[in-house]
């Protein structure tokens, strides 16, 4: 028997673990663009949804904080004077502001 086949027969769980890790590496490589965009999506969602909840729907602050709560940790800064929200999550920052009664809230472009 070959040495590769002997390794698989002697260590079936290690072989299975190596196979699973290789499959995960291939999947991560195929979805690398989507995985890179994920941190920005978290902060943008938090900022936009909180702004809409707070200033468009006029809900109380405690309700809106619960509404946008994620399993991923994020922080939120609410400037009620300017009706602007800044959200940080997974190292990315996004901000949204209330544009007016007919426009609602809008994500602001990120500053480089």
C-alpha cells in the first residue's frame, strides 16, 4: 500500500479534518470579494436602519437600539441635533443622516 493510503487508514479523523479545511479554503477563495464587503455591510446597515427607526418613524432611542442590535459587536453615535448617526462595526465606519421628510435617511459617502 502507498504511504498516503496508510496515513488515511491510520488517522481517519485527521484526514477528514484536513479535507474539511481544504474545502473551506476553496470556498473562502471563491467568495473572497463577498467576504471583504461583509464588515462594511454591518456598519452601513446599523447606521441606516437606526437613522430610519429614530428619525423617520420617530421611535424612542431604546427601541431603535434593540431594533438594530446585531450578534456582531458594533457601536453607535447618535447626534440628535444634526439628526446624524455614525456606526462602527468590524473596523469599518458608516454614517447616515436624515435628509428631510420626503427623502428620509441616507447613507453618507465614506471619507477616505
